[in-house]
């Protein structure tokens, strides 16, 4: 499994299909962050996610979605790979804290394995300056 940078001309319509299959909001292409990664297994797209830049040198892990036609284990591996790639990129950009929002309990549990911690208002975050825990 490997990742490629998100390219709207290649990946946007697939993302819309995945979101539509999950009855999720379908963003206009102008709403998609500039930095994103897509996980592939062979030639098949499996998952994607983005870094939304926020003022104050913060970042938001945003738009994490997987291909509903792929096996669950493969989707899980791809989501982890995309999340790792986003964290690495955020660190290289010197983003000091990466946050994310979720209403899915499995996503919350998965986030802990990547160093995120639950904050009082159920927002998850990771302090990338030190690489450990929430800020």
C-alpha cells in the first residue's frame, strides 16, 4: 500500500462517490484543502484525507474517507496510512497542533493510536511540537 498526493482532477469524483455512498455532505471542489493524500492498494484508491490549514499555525485533519467497496481491513490500513502521512506532512510544515472532529466512536479509538487525545469538548488533538498527546 502506498500514498499519492491528492489531485482534484484524478480523485475528486471518487471522493464524492464515497461520500455519497455514506450519505455525507458533498463538498464543492473549492472547499477541498490544498494538501491531501490518497492511499492506494495496487491501482485501487482506498482512502483519502486532508490537512486544513488554520490561523495560528494550527491544522485540522479533515475529510478522512474510505472507499466503501473495499474490504474493511484494507480500509482500516489505508486510513492509518493516510493519517500517518498527514501527521508527517503537518510536522514538516511546522504545524504546532493538529486537531480533528469526529462523531464516530471507532474513529475516536483509532485516533489514540496516532497520538491524539480526547479533549473535554470531544475534539481530538495532537501537539506536533513534541509529538506526544493533546495540547
